[in-house]
């Protein structure tokens, strides 16, 4: 087995095309022309056969390593072990628990959370009354969006450039944005999108606003994108039940955390 940097997106797509797309939406998103220059893609090869990939995204304030596998943990662990010395001193990662525990010291792992991928497999039509409170938001609403997120979801990784795509929906109460849903990945080229930053102001929760803004976003995306997914903490049962009502199903689980890579 040997590790190589993969420069050709078609090699990665061929590796992913028969896998459950909802587990690899971020990886597919970074195959897009506008994103590929921002990544280093490592591959574990057995002769000419690609066995596993890991994608390092370098255009964030902290680099991000997409290193979760949902088919073969053995190859995944082997690949991460081989590239460990080439990874940044600190990075955020999506990774398998077994790989994380095998390769990195527990003393160097921070903010560990377990997440689950969910995919929209059964779009649920709703009456028009269901969506009439939510409005489409764009870059002109960025300050309102950031104010809400700061109050209710400060750990969110909001990407201003994705807000510019206008695939964002919110609900206002007296000119105050109280609920929001946007995206964290979007590629019409590879037909993938991730719903993200779903939040409602603490004073307005348990009133169904989150479900309404997500539904409005799904209605906007469904005729443009084939594979619509999201990530949710495995212990966030109320959110999981909400997404299931909208037609999402459960897929693979992974660990999200920050790693201090002391080589």
C-alpha cells in the first residue's frame, strides 16, 4: 500500500460514486472547480486501486480534515496514520472514532462530539400555510443572520460566500430575525448540498419555527439538487425527530473534534 496526493477529481468521484452520497456530501462538494484548489486530497492505493481518501481543506482559519469512512475503518486508519506527519499542528476533523483513538493521543483531542449524517430521502409536501412565515434571505440580511447566530448558535461555521447564493430562509418577528436555516455545502455540478446553521432564538423555541425554515429551504433546493443532507448531534433527539418528519433518514456516524497534532 502507498499514499499519493490525488490531483484528478475524476479519480475521487469514481471512488465515491457508488457509496451512499449522504455520507460524503462535503467530499463531493470539494470536487467542484471552485473548491478543488482549496484542498489537498490524499489517497491510499493498493497498486492502482484506490482504497481510501482523506481531504484536507486549507482555506479556513483552522484547516479541516475530512477523514471519516463508512465502509472500511482498517483502510481509513492506515491512511490517517500515513499522513499524520504531513497534517497541520492543529486542525478540525470529521473522523471515525476508531481511527481517532488509534492515531492521536486523547490528551490532544478537544471539543469531541458524535454526529450523524441524515439525507433527504422522502420529500414531504406541505400545505402553503406551512411555509408562509419563512422568507428568502440574502447577503443584504447578513447582519441579521450573524446577530441571530451569535445569540443562539455561536459555534456555527457561517460562510459569507454561501449566504450570497440566497439559499437561506428565516422568520422575522417585528423586524427581528428569530429563526434561520442556510447551507454549508452546495454544488450543482455534483448535485449535493448540506443544510446547516439551523437555529431559533432561545425565546422562540418549541414553536415549530425551525421546521418551517428548513422546509422552505428544502423546497427551494429540491429542484436543483439531488442529494440534500445535514449533520446532527446524535443526542439531539428533538432535531432528529424534526428532520425525520421532513423526510430525512439516518446514515453514518462520525466524530467531529479539534486535534492538536503533536508530531
